[in-house]
C-alpha cells in the first residue's frame, strides 16, 4: 500500500512538471512567431496549461492521506 501512494505522488509530480514545462515552452515559442493571431492563441493555450498545472497540484495536495493504524 505504501508503494501505491509513492507511485501516485511521483505520477502527479511528473504530470505537473510536464504541464509546467510545456506551458513555458509554448510561451517561449511565441517569441519566434510573427503572426499576432497565432501568438494570442498560443498564449491562451499556455494559460490553460498553467491552470491545469495548478489544478493538478491542488488535487494532489487535497488528496486524503492514508490513516495510520498503530
């Protein structure tokens, strides 16, 4: 049971890290694009990814801890 909680924590951490890195990568790619419409679309996508990162972290923090039986 202890192994399942550590696996789920590492999976949640990897998901949050991936979403954060993807949003930073997309935001930096807007510097290379000349079209204003595409820049706005990519910035909106970046904002959605950052919201998803926050929600993923919030769900991981809010997950109930397993009770310890002595």
